[in-house]
C-alpha cells in the first residue's frame, strides 16, 4: 500500500489548502495513484484535528 514519496511520518508540513502547519502521522491509502496521509493540524492551544490529505497538498516548511 505504500507509495514512493518524500513525506516522512512525524515531520511538519504546510497544508497548502488551509495554509496551516500540520504533522504527518501515517500514510493511510492510495487514491488514483496518489498517497493519502493522515495529518494532525497544530491549531493553537485547542483540540488538535486530524485530516486525510493527499501528499501533493503538503509542502515542507521553509528553512529558518
């Protein structure tokens, strides 16, 4: 079920559709050849929300 991509579990990424920082949890599926990842949104101090997103919509954080 694993597809070859550059997303790493536990790493932080920008989810481009929301512009939010997320942490990749694990790859959960492949839909039409695209890896789908479960990510956790890091939104302030409130509850964290988990989403299923395509690997294409995750961009690495810019280097500081």
